[in-house]
């Protein structure tokens, strides 16, 4: 498992959870949670223009993106907890 873990571009704990999830049948859920935890910030205010940054965020905001940020993450986390407690 150590060699497989070393090949993953993840924090060791997330990588171990992902590798353990495969045989349990919940690798997709764990991969989703790991991906969400690995992303820091995707927004950058070039030149410090805060108004342009907020306008870009507003253009990208949809009801779907809010659901992905909130509800789906909660559902994925619950699925992960159930999967890992087996």
C-alpha cells in the first residue's frame, strides 16, 4: 500500500482513505470528498480589482453551484462516514 500511496498526488491521509475505499465500493464518494478538500481557492483578483472579482463570481453563481458547495458535500461526507464505518 505504501508504494501506491506514494504515487498519489494527495495528502497521505486522503490517499490512504482513497485506497481503503476501493475494496469497500465507495471510492467515488471518497474521491469527491478528497477533491473538494484539496482545492484551496479558485478565485484570484488580478491587480487587486475586488469589484471585477465579485462580478466574475456573480456570473458563475447558479443554484447548481450553491447545491454542489453545500448539499452535495454534506451528502458525500455522510456517504464517506457510512462507508468508512463498515
